[in-house]
């Protein structure tokens, strides 16, 4: 610090620009005497050194009452005996009187207070906090987040790695470290060969051994410059051998790790294959269960809607969507649930074309009777000869039902004993004009539901 005389007339502004208080902590590389801790904590100003601006290490107090780190105090004495803290005191400067640094004593009371202050670790990523005495005594040397030089910095690796990442760094940078070792050896051989005129490292070592034998007597009196170089060469060779040994061990560990990972991967693949096989089995089981459920639902629906007296009322819901599907051609016809003429009679159902079929295509609603293959067909009379009546029920209460009836054609295959699951539908292709249906939609399709009644004579 540069100190110079001030007169009262020069004012405080000149004084402040000459002696400025240090508030930013110094790094460990700087020659500061105080404790380096993380930023962000404010302590009483009495704990800070009047020179380096850090928390005081081994604090001493001068006769003027100001405190400094012991190391900072010794450094100040080499420059001047004038107290810089007194120079910063406005009243003392104005009175042209400053304290001196010559007399001082160790302030153990303030030292204990400082060591009990709560501080945080300054290493990035470390969350430790506690008393300053624990930071200095233990945590500072064991912190896993402290940045250290790479063990291979001697051969050129410049990475700074946290303590817990050194092993990982050695494994991932094995090739880079080998390259650094090789480059260092090549540079060393090149440098040494130029001075000793040897063509290889082995030749250098042999030559130095010979010189070692020849100059054994002279070395007892005084080591020559060539002997010193030889010792340096031995140290470097030993260093390279140690590095190669470490690298071999790292490569072996890496190989073992890779083999273990491969074995673990194979085991996982076997387990995955077993799980996939079980998943396929479960999928098959689910498909079979879905089929069983669908069959049970169909049977339940049949039981709920089945009629055994030859009279059947079919409620067709969601009529608008089904009508649109019929117009688009995606679902041209729909089938009703089955019904029976008696408990042991014919099994029948209705097929409805909402946009018409055959002669009634696009103009009429077409309604047909379908004979299904039943359990009791072998004891029934064939061909089917019973009169069938269709009615479109009026829901307005005016009883304007649309009625159509027909007698089966004995020569038609539609009324013979079914060979397959159902016969070809037959009935009324022009049951009701679509224009009439749309004109009386409120009567025939209330709440988008339409009712059709089928009556089969006994």
C-alpha cells in the first residue's frame, strides 16, 4: 500500500481515493492472511482485517485499537509503521494524527468469536455450512466438491476436477492421458537425444549407467552437472513407469466394468424376452376373455329382448346417425335382436334398410324378415308359411301407424329350412316413403327413437 502525507486542507475526497477499503474476498492464490469463505454472509465489521478485508486469521490488535491478521500486520510493517485503518478514519485524518503499527498484541477473544461464526463452503455445488473452526479443521480438506488438479497434470492434463469425480475422469480420459504420456516421453527423448546424442530411451539409460560406473569415484567428492541430469532422468523414467502402471490398472478396471455391464445387459435381455413372452400370453388370454364377454353380452341382450309369442317391438335409438350411415353406405342395414314364434318355434329377426334397398333404394324405408337357424328347426314345418305384419308405430297418440303385411312365397329359398346361420331376407322393400317418414318425423321418431312392431300369425 502506498502511503503519503495529507494535510487537513486537502479534504476527504482525496483521502478516500488514496486509501480504499477492501470488501471483496481474495482467492486462495492471493497472498491474503484472512479466511477465505463463500460470499453472501454479512458479519460485524469488527471481524474483518483492516488490510486484506477478510475474516481475520490469528488477529492482532495495535495500540490504536485496530485489528489485523497477524500475517497482514507483518506485511504492513515492511512497508510503513503507519496504521492504514487510522488513515481511513475521517476525524484522525482531519486532525493530522495517525496511529502506529509497532506495538500490538494477540486478540484471542476476537479469534474465538471468529472461529465460531457460521460460514458456508465456497466450493461450487457444496451445501455444507457450519462453524468456521470445522471448515478449517476438517471440511476444507475432505470436501468432495473441491477442485483438484488431475493426477496426470505432470504430463500435460490441465483439467480441474472435483474430488468425487477424479476416478470417473481417469476412466473417461484414459486415451487422452495415454496420449499425454506418449507426447511427454517423445518430447523428453527428443530433448535428451539432442543433448546426449542418443537415439533411444534405452540407449540413454544404458549410457547413463556406464557414466554412473565410470564417475563413481568423482561423485563422492562432488556431483557433476551430468550426474544431476542422470538423476533427473531416473526420476522421470520412474515417474513414467508409475504412470503406465496406473494407466494399466485403470484400463483393467475399465475392461472389467465393461464385461460386467455386458453380462448385466445379457441378463436384462433374457428377462425382457421372458416378460415379452408373458405379455403375449396375457394378450391372448385377454382376447379370449373379450370374445367370451362379447358372447355373454349378446346372449344377455337376446334374453332381455326375446319374445316367444310371435310379436316383437323393435326400438331403434340414435336414428339420425344410423340414417346418415345408411345414406353414406358405411352401414346400409341393421339387424334386430332375435325373437321366436313360441318357446320351441321359429327363430326370426328383422333387417332394416334406412335408405332403402332394391325397389325402394333411396326412396323408401325397406323392412324384411330374416329366418335364423334355430335349435328346434328339425321338428318344425317347412317352408315357413305364416303371415307376417309390419307396423311403424305412431308416437304422437293419433294411432296413424304405417302397416304392411305379406304371405311367404313357398318357392322362395328365404322361407326354407336354414342351412347357414340365416336365410336371405325377404319382406317389404317399399315399406314407407322416406318423404313421408321425414314429414312426420315428430310422430314416428320422437327423441330420435323409432319403434317397429312385427306380428307373426300363430
